[in-house]
C-alpha cells in the first residue's frame, strides 16, 4: 500500500481499493486498543476480519463508523479518496454501511418502520402506510426474505430480525458508487438455509462491485466466501493473507498464537440415572417432545428454524407456557411454572439473547455471576470484597481477564457469554440448558467453554445445549437430538454422529434412515 494518500477533494476512483487503512491506532485509558494497523480491501471482494474477543475488531469497526476517534496519524481512503476517520458523515457519504451485532432495531415497530430507520420513508410529506409497506415488501422480496413487511418486529425470531437488519443496509441506495458493507457476526442467529441466503446475497453484491468486510468467529464461513483475511491479536496486525493460502489449523494458529488442542468426543451415558425427563412436552413451536437426560452427559439439540429446537429449552425452564406434557426430575413429576421454579430445582438456562434475557447489562461482572446464589456474611450483609474474591476463580476458568467490578455492558459479546456461563457453573446447577453457547465467541475462547462444559459434566452436571453450528455439536456432544416439525426426528450418537448425518437429519428427519442411530 502506498504511504501517500490522495487529497480529500479527489473524486472517487471505481478501480481503486474499496478501502485502504494506514497506520490506524487507538489509545484507551490503561492501554492501546489498536496499534499501527494497515489493511486494504479489494473492490468486489469479501475480506474477513478475524481475531479473539478483545483483539481490536470492534474498535476498528467503530472508528470506521464514526463512533470512536482514532489517534493522530491514522489515515484511510475509500476508492482512492481520503476520508476522515472517526466521521460518521464522511463514512456514510463514502458508501460504508454497517450491520452491527446489536442490530439497532425497535421491537415495538413493524418491519416497514424498522427498514426506514436511518434511511427514511419514500414520501417527504404525508405518509401512506400502503405505499411504505409495498416499498418495504419489494425490498424484502428482492432479496428472497420471506417476511411480511407489516409484521411487528418482536413477533419475529432472532434470525428473522437479523435478516431485516441486513435488508435495511442492502436497500439503502444513497451511496454515490459501490458500497463497502461491514457485517459483524451476521450469521450468529441464522440457520443453515438462511446462511445460504445471506451468502447468495453477498455473491450478488460482489458482482455489482460492492465489497464486504466480514467479521466472524465461524472459520468455515471464511473458507466458504472469503477472498482475503486480516487477523488481529492484542490490537496488532498479525496477518494479511489470501484465504486460499490457509487451512483451518493454520488460521486458528494465527488467531490464537498457538495450536488449540481438540476435544475428545464423548459417548452416551444411557446407563446412568435419568435426572430430567420430558414426556409429551408441547408448547410454542414444540408439538411433542419425549426426552431423557442422564447424569453427567452433554446432549446437543439441533434442527431448522421452526422445528421446535429453539423453543424446547424455554419450555423445560418454564420461560414459555407449557400446553401439554409432564416434566420429571429424578423420576418424580415436578411442576415448573416459571424460571423461579426451575432454578429452585437446580435447572439453569442461558438463552442466546445475552443482553435481553441472560444478563443485567448495567451491573458488574460480580453482581451478574452471584445473582442466582448469593452468599451473605454475618448479619445477612453482602461483602463486596468477599464476593469479588469468590467470583475471580470462575472468571479465570472462563478466561475473562477483567476485574469483577467491570460493568458487563463494557465487555464484548463473547466475554459477556463467558460471564453468563461462569454464573451457572458457580451456581452448581444440576441441569444446564444452553442456547447457542458460543455465539460471537472466538476460537480460543470456544475451546475454554468446551473444556469447562466437559469438566462440569465430569462433576455430574447434565448439559443440554442447542446450536446452529453442526461442527460444534459433533465436536462436543455425547449424543445429539434432532427436531423436525415440532417433534423428535432423530437421535445420533457414536459412529452415527457425523457432520453429514447431522445435516441430513436436520433437513429431512427420520426419513434419512439415521433416526435413533
């Protein structure tokens, strides 16, 4: 990359790099956020940005979006024209568009109104609902997104809400030329069919000359759609490489700085006592579920969106109204009307929606971790010092390198997830229900979570976790339950628990011949 950037007044050059960054640094109190990072993104390409949580990815994106101001000397140009880093106005005028992990949507509004946020309505005077709905529906249909533009956002699944946010960014045609679209963990809540839709959209955008800066922790996605990759570690540039030059192991080594040991596959523990059982359980998208969870086993839960797999943990935890069936604990029927009943019986749940359902963002790490099981001292008073000392081993176990007094809201999504898991491991829950436990978590931290779950299972905790990551299910689960059309379609374990069988069972269920293998 040239060390001399053109003047700001220069017109955009369609043949120039979509984005060039030179010497980008950002200093935060207590240390550097980014140190002298340079990269270039070719027009019409997918450029992956990788690194562990806290490596500087979010800082780089926020500087591009104008949220943070960089240190002096940091420079950038878009299609040959210099822009002011840290300026939201110049970023937008240059055609940079952002889809953050926090989608920036309003649940109480319908899809049409959410698509208009930040973009505006088609009319400049009197608004017509029918006109705006038709415009919004045309945008969704253009990208093959099967959502009614009149539907309220809070009635959509997390995956559907992600697609609305993506459509909003893609439908903004105000840029003067090709756009650079920054996608920050866009597939975290998407199913395989929806991921395929997103990938097809990305290919179409590339053909139009647009470029994608793609942030993900799912390395298979990098090899599926990536052209080039930049790796950050501790705020520094580690590598700028062509994806074709790398394989999975070499990419992990660049991200983590060392080789990451594999997790030994488990085996079913059907000879152990049944700790939790559901008979004919129904509610939400679950028509009927019969499952048995044995002491100290890790059971995966898979399926397509709408199959019931996303709602089953909520039913078991009492967070969704049960319409039929029974729940048994240690062979005895129990009444779980709400989460309070579940927690009192040793059942814990960490939903995928960390910010809304799994944590209290304005509280400290210490307060979030000790909330389910407080340990008052003499006179019933809580000691912050003792509480903090008790929390630190759990933070260390989950590789969260922050003070227990740190506000949870200041942590990255991956670190927040590890804090939520630390809470329930500390509470010594008998049954641990997890939904997408490694969403937004980097390769090294995923390994730490897998090890922690294995240790918990070894100590007698039963784990049921749902995941849209088939490789993760195969890697960590002793057996996997696959749901189809609201009921159990297949159960895979041992030699039958392979990636191909799991994907096949998720798509077509018991007709594949792998049911209850």
